[in-house]
């Protein structure tokens, strides 16, 4: 991470504890916390068509080889994550650590 103080704080805290704190905040403020698989290829998948392609991290613009879609890699990944949360496969974690299917409809 570029911010050394933040990275030190997160490394001291541990990612599991960070997830617990986010779950607690979800309960207090009522936002949706979605846990996505660590290996989900959000920035390598086209947000328009189901094409998945390999991309090195230095490439910051996503160029779909299937449909020709061109957009910022991070924006493409965020759209894919938003679409992923709309599926019934996504999981929500409450403050007690219980997981269950999310229904956003």
C-alpha cells in the first residue's frame, strides 16, 4: 500500500479482524457487506459480455477481445462486483458472523 501508516495498521489488525469490524459497522449503519471470493476475476472479466482474459497489473485500461468494450480496468471490476452482488450467489455477513444468501429484489 502507498500509505505506510494505513498498511501498518491493517497488518497489525489482521484482515479477519478488519472483516469483523466491517460486519459490526454493517449492523450499526445498515449497509450491505458482501464477501466475494478472493480469486474472483473482477477486473479480468468484461462487464458487457462474459469474456475473461488475462491482464497484467500494469494494464490500466480493459480492452475486451470479444465485444470490443473499452473502459478503465478498476471501473470494469467495480461494475462486475456490483453485478455479482445482485446474484443470489452472493453472501452477506452480519455482526454475528452468520452468512446467508442476499436477496436484493
